[in-house]
């Protein structure tokens, strides 16, 4: 009897044997050694590039950050039938004019108020012992410790102390001069790099879309959807923080300056602007502003409740406006970081990299929060969490 070879049928043993290699190839995918080889290759190439660019890495990073902030503005102008180069020219011209007007407004005010502050210094130090006397009596009454306020003694001993330490001061001055001389090339290089920053920003901003498109082409097609999703979330959070924080800082600078002007202290506008600018690191601008304003209020009005309550009232009221209206209205909840997480990130960033670490702490934490959220979502879908074998969803045929 002649047996016929079956042509089709799901229960055919021949069909099972012929599909088995295809199933194995699908599950095997790219060999592990190939992934490791390409990963190491990219890591080595990136390390070499960073090592070569280390002299100008800070300038390039700063230029890339500025280009990232200005790219939406250039895109907005380009959408209105303005060429990319002309859009960048408009942005640069606007920035230059704004800085020029800011300098013309701030410098005269700084000079006038600085002269007023210098005129108040002499009377302040002459009557400092009388102003501190009630505080000294309070301390002596409650602690039994008598604080010496012999400022005349200090004035008599200061010249002798200076003469005794003249040799140390001369040695310190010569070391400082020698350091400036030996590091002159480094200082000159830093000045040249800062001068070249606008040129870097121009070329990065002009080719920003091409650069991002080239980077996206390096991502394997099968990984492009999740990578695009994560990149979109990261970009959204960085936009919300960086652009929102800059807007909030500008608003705070105006509010701080107005409040300190109402108090009538010297250098109100410079202190308000510094407080607003430093708020790019949360809480830093507020702390610095309170200390500076209390010192200036003390020098202007002497010791008393006004010098303490006035600055505290101004900064407290502005912080309430910032917390309950400015930040929710401008930044919103897109950053998605708990205040406790923000404080921990600032402490860790400051301990690792100082002021630069505090400046980068919030954006980096926002990026890691997106990556962590994506990892947790994948964990919830994995067989480790569900307890189901992935192979059960693809039963053997």
C-alpha cells in the first residue's frame, strides 16, 4: 500500500518537525556575544571621543544645553517661513539686546546704591558696640557669659597683628602671583573657549534636528518604539523643569527686587536678581537672599525687629506665591518629583559635584525617574512578577 505524504493539517507530525527550527531561531534571536561585542565597541568609541573632547567638554556641554533650550524657539520661527539661519540670527540679536538693556538698567542702580552703602558703613561700625550692647546684656543675664565688645582694643591691635603677619601675607601674595603666571595659559584657554561658545551654539542649533535624527538611526528598529517613548517622556520632563524653572526664576527676581525696594535697603535690585537667579537650584536663592537682605537691613536700620522681620516677610510671601501659584501654573506636575526626593537629590548632588551637582541634580533625577518608571512597568509585565512562563503564551505547535 502506498502511503501519501500529508500536504497540510495542524496535527501533522511533519509540520511539527519542519516548524521547530523556525521557533528555535525566533527565541534565540541575536547571539549574546554579538550584543556584548557591539556594546563594548560603542562604549570604547564613546570613551575615546569624550577623552579627546575633554579640554572643551564643559563648553560643548553648555553649548548643547543652550541649543536644547533655544531649539523650540528656532522651530517656531522656522514654521513662520523664516529660514533656520535667519531664525538663529533673530535669537542671537534679541539675546544681545536684552543683555545690553539689562546691564544699562542694573549697573547705574548698582553704582548709586553701592555709594549709599559705602556711606553707611562708617556710621554703622562706629556705633556697632552700642547697638550690640542690649544683645550682650541679654546673653550675660541668661547665660552668665560676658562678651567683650572692646572695639577700640581691636582697632589698636589690628595694626600690630598685620605687621606680625606681613611675611605670611607676602608669601601668600607671591604664591598667588606665581600661580596666576603658571596657569596663565589655562586662563587664556578658558577665555578663548567662552568666546567660542556662541559659535558652538550657532552650529549646534543650526543642525540640531539633523543630530537628533542621526542619533535615532543608531537605535535598532525593534527597540525604536520604547526608546522613542522614553525619550519623549524625558524631553517633556526636562522641558517642564528647565524652561519652567527659568521662567519662575525671572518672576522671582522681579518679586524679590520689588519687595526689597519697598523695605528701602541698599542694593535691593542686585540682591533680588541674585536671589532669583540662584533659585535655579531650589532653596539656594532663598537662603542666600535672606542672609544678604538681613545683613543689608541691619547696616541700614540697625539691630531690631525691622531688620529681621522685613526680609523674612518679603521672602516668605514670595515663597508662598512661588509654591502655590508660580510653580504649579508654569511648571505643573510634569516633573513628577516629590519634594522629599528633590531635597535628597540636592544633598547628594552637592556632596558629589558641589554647586554643579546641585544644578544638575533635579534634571538628572527626573531622567532617572522616567527610566525607573519604564523599568517597573516592564517588571509588572514580566514572568517574574506574573508567575507565568513566557513560553506558555507561545505554545509549541
